[in-house]
């Protein structure tokens, strides 16, 4: 069902636009040379990139939420995306290029920055309250986001006109990226997905609390590090290619849990598929709703995500009280 | 099975647990007791591997805890921690299935053995019906049982529990502990559990380990641990211990600081002749030991009735009949001790006696138509005719357990002596009778003011009991004869 939805979304996304793509093109490319060019050179990479970013953010969100037992955790709310942005901006600002990695410098630095930010947020939250309450963690994420935002503003201000385009990039977009960016993200996506898929049972155990997971025989410390690392890599690499797109990691796992339950063995793959569909559709809306002007895709996701964030917060607080009074 | 050797554990350099050592053998149930902050949970967390000791070591099955891989440890030991709310709700079946995690390798798939272990565990704990519900749809007690099922699915040799009966109704407390006991007996499970409830621990544990200020101060069988003095030192509260009514296990009772109501003294005027019989009603319950028809044995009661019944009174169920009778009289069947007599209750003799440190009142009704010599009753069968001696001894004073029993002996001897002095003859044997086959006795005391440790014949109180019971019984026999001869 989810796969079907993904295929339909992808088809809509590639076919709709100023240039219409007819269905026959799929088996008869030569009749529509112009349309084929649009499809393969512009639309398809864009849609694939949107799909990959959506899937990456969704599984990163699912992993963070399960690991931290926090329904509000996602790369954006934890400040991880901001960390990745700072990493990316720094690469562009200083023109850094790590030898051997070449163009992969950007996602690698972003992912590393994301991971470091994640660790910093966790350490800071733990200093405030050892039990890592939901609100504490999100507040620490906000602190981190604000701080890193100012660092970025500073860097942008110092560069003047050159990095003006970065501001647009920061709002999140998958337009005009092309195939290179798809190839740039793919290995990080596959790596991150693989690690998280290998840890779904451990995530199920950790949902019951870290101590319980330990008692069940989970090597909590190493598994946690792997999951935080792969989640950060997924988020960081996504930010490197598409800028900051918020709330995907929040919305998708939440919906999947509602429909199919909390078992990570289903949650992770289903979040990947539905995350891809969601972002593909959001991108479609972003570029068509007030065509020819394009909206940043982050605007659309935030439009859905922020109210849901509020809803989950409300539900959890209410739920928490109901539990306490029982 | 479990060997704990000199562990010292602390948070941030300050030791919470100091030099704690103990051993647990396979198949034992061990209760960890102690007041709040005594280090019970810290000891538990050290055994379960959550905390690592600064000094000392923990060995399970002869292996140092630190050398065991997480999954190896989880196959040997399961832990049931205190409940805390879950954020995301898996189904009950999913949660129980996680118990099989340590039995799985890197890519191994779910086997028939896994499925069976899970179903068995769910069946044992009675959560099978909840299988498809999610955890947040269950009550605290139900969740507790789900986690227990998970622990059983783990198939451990050692089970650690932290206050497992928290959140549970009495029914489920008993169910859970009975189940643990059963697993211990049937499959050789070893259990170490923190208990908040000392009495539950004493009932179910083979051995109790008591911690205070991070050190072990007791490690012995329940009867050696639940002693008044030591429990008062541990918990810093007044307590009293007594045996469980059905089990050879000690139980502890709290002693509230304030005794309810003012000092109660039983006066002669508290005894009243009513339609129902001779009635004693006091404001404050008396501790009583009796061989009455209703509410016999040891207890606290504020009403005592020597019930007048007709000579042809007969019932299959005297407890039921008396309960109904009390209800019809608007008296509480749970607060009234009832004796019965067919002799005229208005002939009852009531005597008051003051002595140093207290006073007592004796009330006797006597019917000797059925007089027997207890030393001869084995010789022949006899029918139980009407006639019985009911003796009440009500004491303003505090009696110990031995004083209660001695008072009973003293009063009985005085009654026999009265039979002798009045020359009451057992008609079957022609010898002097000692009583009747249905005599009842009640010793009741206010348990206030002076304390009487003993009530034997030469103690102050014993000598007064003897004298007063003798005189009252003699008088009662005379009154009975006088009426009978008319």
C-alpha cells in the first residue's frame, strides 16, 4: 500500500509541471524528445532527491524517537539539522575540500557536524536532568538551534553578497540539484538505512527504557552510539544536499505508528517509504501551488509539521497526567 | 548461584552501599529489606549490572559479571524493574517477545521454541487475553504482569525484582508471589526481590537480607529477622511481631503512637442484665481470649454477651444462628463475644476486686446438672444435658501473652476448687466433679495502666483471680441449687 502510494506520488511529481509528461513516454521516449529531456534531466533527479531526503529524514526521526523515547525528537527539533547547516555553510564559506573525498567533503562535514551537535545536545540535556525528559531535550535542541543560527547569520553577514544564495538554500529546496546530488546522498542514505534496519529489535527494546534494554541483553552503549551516528549521518547528508527541511522526521513516523503500530521492524521501512512519498508530494505542491514562483519545500513541511508537533505535545502532556493519576 | 563479595557502590564518590557481601543458592527466594535510602535499589542495580561497584565483585554461576556479554547475562538473569510510563506503545505480545532477544544471534529468525516460550510465559502470568492490546491500554498491575511474562520468556536462572507488588491489588500480589514460588519449586528459578512490605517478604522468602545505611545488618530466615527490637531499630518505628495465623511465618504490626480514646476502665455498672442475657459493653475494645461460641480465640471486642437460651435450644450451626441473633438485636457480630447458657442468667454472680495496680471483675453463671469429673470422663459416654459454667474475668490492666494463659489456668483451677468445696458430685462416677462438659471461659483485659507479666496463683493478680472466681462460682452454684430445689 505504501509502495503503491510512493509510485503514484512519484508519477504525479514527474509528470505535472509547465511541461506535461505523457504516460506513453515511459515506453516510447523517441516520440517526445523534449519531454524526455525534461523528465530525465530535471524532473526525475529532483523527485528522486526529494524521495531520498524524505526517506532519510523520516528514518532518522524514527530512530531518534525510539532511542530517546521522545515522540517530538527529529533532526530538526533536536538541532541536528542546524548543526549540519553550519557544517555545510562552513565548507562553502571557507571553501574547504578534504583530499580524496572531493565533492563528498560537503556531506561528510555536514554529517560530522550533525553528529557532534547531537552529542552536544544530549550532553547538555543530561546535565539538566538525568532522566532526559521530553521537554528538556527539545528545549536543549532549541537552544542549540538558536545558537547555531546566529553562527550562520554571522558567517553570512561576513561574506556579503556571495553567500546570499545560501539563505535560499537554508530554507530547504530540492530544485536545480540534478543527478550529482542524488549520487552524493545515495551512499549515506543506504549506509544509514542499513545500520538502522539492523537495529530495529534493539530499538524495540530501548523503547522500554535503556535499563530494561540492557537487562534484555542489548549492548546499549554501542547500539546507541551507532543509532545516533547513523541518524545524524542521514540527517546531515540530507541537509548537505537540500538544506534544512523540518518536521519530516516528526510527521512520518508518527503517522506510521498510528497506522501500523510501534514495532520498529515495520516502522523503519514504512517510514522510509512514506517519508519519500511525503517529500515528493510536498515538493510537487511547493513548485506548483503558486507557479511559476516556487515555494521553499521547508515551508510546506513546516505547515504540516508544526501543528502536529503541537498536537503531540498536547497529547503527551494529557496522557502523562492520565497515567500519573491511575 | 549468586555471589556478592564486598561491594562498595556510590554515586560521585560518596558510597551509598558499603562492603556488602552475601550469597544466594539456586532455588532460594531472597527478600531485600530496609528503610528508604538504605541502598536496596543500589545493591539491586549493581547485581543487575547497571551500576559497577568501586570495590568488590558480583559473580553469577561462578562467573564475574563483568566478563559476561550482555546477551549471555540476559540469558542467566532477568530483571523486573519498577514501572515507569512508556512513550510508544507496543503490543503486549511484542513486549513479551522481546524477552527472546538474548536467545537470538545476529540474523537468526523466530523459531517455534521462541513462540512457545512466549505463549507459555503469557499463559503463566495471565496476559494471553491482552496479547493484541498495547501497553498504555493496560492498568499498572496488568503492565507489571506483562513485564513478568517478558522476564519468564527470557528463561533466566535468576530473577531480580524491585518491589514487584507495587501497583498490584491484594489478589494480584498473592498471584504474582504464588507464581514466583511455583517457578522456584518447579524449575529451580532463583529470586532476589526488593520488598517494601515486610510481612509479604516474611511470608514468601526463604531468607531476608536487611540493609540500613548501606550495610547489611541482618541476613537470616524470616523468624530470626522479624524480631521486635531489631525491626524497631531498622525502621525506627514501634512494631510488634506475632505469628501468622495459618503459616509458620512471623508477621509485623505497626504500633500507632496515639492509643485511640481515653483510658478505659471497666466498672461494675458496665454489666447489664438485658432480655438477651448478661451484657458487658465497653467503649474501648478489650483484648480477650475465650472459648466462646462466637468470636472465640484471641481478639479485640467491646461487647460480651452471656446469652440466655431456652433449655431446648438446638441448632446445627451455632455460629450462624448467633450471628443472625446479634443482627436481629442490632449488635455487631464482629465486635461481640457470645457465650450461651440455659440457666437463669439473672442468677449470675458478679464480683469486683481491687488490688495493687489494678482491679478485676468476675461474672459467673453456673448450671451443674451436668457435672463431670474430668479425670473420669474417658470411662463412659454420656449425653450432654443442660448445665454449664460460664466464667468471665475482666481485668483493668495490661496482661502479657503468658499472663493471659496463666489467668485462664488460675481461673479454671479456682472453678474446680469451688466444685470441690460445694461437693458437686459427678452422678455417673460418684466422685467430686471438676466442671461440666460445656464450660466456657473468657479472660479480657483493657491492656492499659499497670503491666502484669504473670498471672500464676502466687502473683498479686493471680491470687485475686483465684479468690474472686472461687467465691463467685461457689455463690453461683448455691443459687443454682436453691432454684433447682424449689
